[in-house]
């Protein structure tokens, strides 16, 4: 994934899977790259808070 492709993810909605069949709707607020992976700063579409999570854990809608 090129940097421009990663930046296009900001503002997109996705789902994270949180055990026992629970899916949480999130919005990607920022992206950071590491040598082996990409991380997203996510926040829930309802509720509050933000967290960094590995990009592969987010299913983009």
C-alpha cells in the first residue's frame, strides 16, 4: 500500500470484531505506518474514545 493509498483511509468507516460475535462500527481518524504493518487510529461511530489498532483488524465498509 502506498502512502497516498493509506491516507485515503482517513474518514472511512469500518468494523472491528470484538469477541463473541460483537462487531463495533468505527471511523478511521489517522494512519501510521510501521515497517511491517499499518495502524489506524479509530473511534466508535457511537460513544467516545480513540485507540490505535492494527489495520488488518479493521474490515472497511
